C-alpha cells in the first residue's frame, strides 16, 4: 500500500504566504491528529554552519511549534554536536551559531536544547540488534522526548548522496561516539594526479589524520571518515573510493534512525528549497542545483525522502550551478555530483527494517 506524502509548491498570493501554506499543509496531512497534550516534542533540525545560508528558516519552525503548543504540547528545537572541526562541536558554540542564524525562543516560539550535552558525550544507548549496530548512541534529550518531528532541509550530501529525513534523524541525532560509529569504515582516497599540495585538507582535519609528503597523505589509522577533507579540497582530489562505503554509511544511518524513532510517535517535513550540492554542515552552500520546489509532509520518513529525491531528479537544472558544469546524461543528480554514492541503499534498508515505505502517493 502506498504511503501518502503531502506537497505544497512555492507559489503564493497576498493572502496566502508560505507560512500560511505550511500551516495548511500540516493540517491537511494529519499533523494535528497527533496527541501532543502534555508531551515533550523534539523538533529535530539542522541549524546550519555559520556562513551557510541554505538551512530551513526559523520562521517555518515557529509555525510548527505554535501548532504543537495550541494542542498542549511542549516543543523544543534540537540538534547534536558535530564530529568534525567547526563551530558546532560543543553546546555553547552550537547555540551561538544557531542564534547567529536566527534561531531563538522568539523566532521559533520554543527553547533550544543541544541533545547530547555540553561536549557531545551525553547520550543513551538504544538497543536495536541490527546488522551493523547492536545499540545506537542517541543524544539524551532526543531519547527522553515523547514525540519526534524531523524538520529537514533536503539537499545533496558528499558521502550519503543526499540529506533528508533519514540523514537528519540518524546522523543528526547521534552523539559524537554515535557519529564516529556511523562514519567508521569510510576512508577517503586521494587522487595524486589532482592534488596540488595546497594543504587545505591538512588544516581542516580535526583528527590530524592528513599530512604532506610532497602530496597529501591520509593516515588511515587516525582517519574517522567524517568527510570534511572531501568538501574542502579545491581540486576535488579527495573522494570515496567505492560505492560500498556509501552503502555502509546509509545503512548505518538507517539503523540509527530506526533507534531514534523506536516506540515513539513521529512526523516529518522536508523543505526542497535552496537545494545545495552539499550538506548544511559546511560554511558555504553554493548555488542551488534546482529551482525551489516546495514542502513535503508525511508520517513516513522513507516515503518523504523517496518523493523528495524524485522531485529533485525530475526538476530542471539551475543554469550556472555545479550540475550545469557537468556534461552528462545521468538522470540521478546526486550521483552526477558525488559519483560513487548509493543513496537508495538507506531507503531500501529502512523499508526492510519496517519503518517506512518507498512506494508513495503524492497529494498536492
């Protein structure tokens, strides 16, 4: 049976702006049927690295939080600390970046709580007993929430292919040790013909796993597979070597998402706007690869990601974007940008685990 995924486009009128359209989308999709009364509701979002402007705007979050409060719920916005070096690797710097990007109790209508504590070590292990993980290490605030609402900026991702609901739930809710577990086994390779020994990868590696020996060299014993070097390399000389690595990552993300949602009421909202080539973790977002498409809502994280991927792949390419630079007939825009990525492996596995369905009905 196909899962219902509800969709609204970006067209507006003087009496029906995007905030109105989001509220209407949520009501039509059954969001208000959730029993929020006296429940702690985690609104899982990515605040965006400072300098990246593609993240979901706080104005949208307030619409969601206000609906929850009208139903007697207690919402809070949350994210977990990053594994890589950056401005969100502890709770204080993370909240500072969130506020610089416009997220505070006034703009969102609810408080901000960093899920895994001050230094990223506050987590609980949830037993899942799955193929890759026996337990998953999830930020405590998320494990203690009664309801999970994922608010997802749908975009490309350099290791997973794209980031949507599953990525925001799995990787985004994992503690630092959880993120390390998901990235373990992902060791990038350096194309020495492309490397110009500029040192960008060395300066940006939080694990001190890269050094120079005429060209860049990765110490595989120190590398945790976070992928920061892939993004910062100006020559695109660093990459995942095999699609199997992407498959492994996406399956681990699915297992973590399974643990996050286990025994909890949940709902998911994907914003297909400012569809940047890479994750919002980076301090830039580049030109979107497709025009703004709209907002999706569903109780199914797999169906909403599948629908989002289809909408992006069927959209026209933005002239001047990284996609327009690639002379290719590849229909899959994420594989066109990132090469050896198997993004569908995560959706297939999540469907196998029984918490989603790739078959969907899109309802406008």
